[in-house]
């Protein structure tokens, strides 16, 4: 079986006229590497995505992600970018992300651009399971990727908030906890009421969530 560990990065906007758009897709393929079934990263995928509504990146977006306007100007729009991703996917796979927001954003973009969602299948939010396994004395707080890596004794490689780097580091945790994960089979095309909402919480419970940093950027500055 193939396990696709992916991550997305979005635009950051203080304006209510524009919703956040995908600007970065990164993924790695995890699969058995020997006869004993030892898992490892066997392939990777990456593309930047040029936003459709507002092609000029905000200062907040550049500051948060490190993605430049030059990166975006040369990138395909979402329909072409996601088609490249779909063509890269193997015949059978589980899709895994750190948190629920990436799936929601994929679904909303596919609806907006009239792209079929039948490729979004066997999707699992591994943040929830791994956070539960790593937390001490219970609690409902989800762990951020960096914190989970630290608790596993795994160093973070690369740059945070870059899709491929985050996917690679998420794959490390996935492999580390694989024997304790329970992966569900599902299909976005068969799900009812798939309208998505993207929520960035700025509450104290999410201070270790990587999206908490983004929420701070979105807070209006004091005048």
C-alpha cells in the first residue's frame, strides 16, 4: 500500500473580499522499502500554485510562508496544479494530512474550479491520533507538527510553512507511529454535505498548532 503524506500552504489576507487560496502543494509517497515491510519515503511531489482571485501575494503571505512573488508568477493555476498532483498519485493509496484544514481547502477549491473530488479518498487526519498518543494525562489539545516532532525526538528538517518540507516531516512522524495508527477508508465523492469551512483558531488551546501563527497574523493591529 502507498501512503501519501501531503501539506498545503495558503495565502494570508486581512481582506474579507478574498478567501485564502492554495499557493503550495507538497507531498511524499511512503511505501514498504523491503521484504520486511519497512516503510520509507520513495517519491515526492511539489508545485507552487498561482492564486486565481488575487495573484499578487500580500506581505503577510510572504512573511508567513517565505514563498515569493517570483515563485507564484511562474506557477500553474489550481486546475493544472491539482491535475499534476492527481497524475502523480499511485493507483491505490491513503491520503494523510496533519489536521483537517488541508482536506477542506482541497474540497472547496475543487468545487470552485469544477474539478472532480473522486481522487480525495481514504483521507485521514493523523494529527488527531498522534496527538492523543503523545499527550500526557489526556486533554483535548491538538499538537502542532513541530511540537510532535520534538516529543518524538525527531529533528525538523527544512523550513516550516513550506508544503514539501512540512510533508516530509509529517511523514517522519507517520512512519514513527505507523503501527499505532488506524487508517479509515472513505471517499469524498460519496460524502454528503461536503461544503467546507476553514477555521483558524487563535484560542489558547491552539497555541501549539502551526495555524495558530497564521491566526496571529490575521488579528487586526492596534491603531
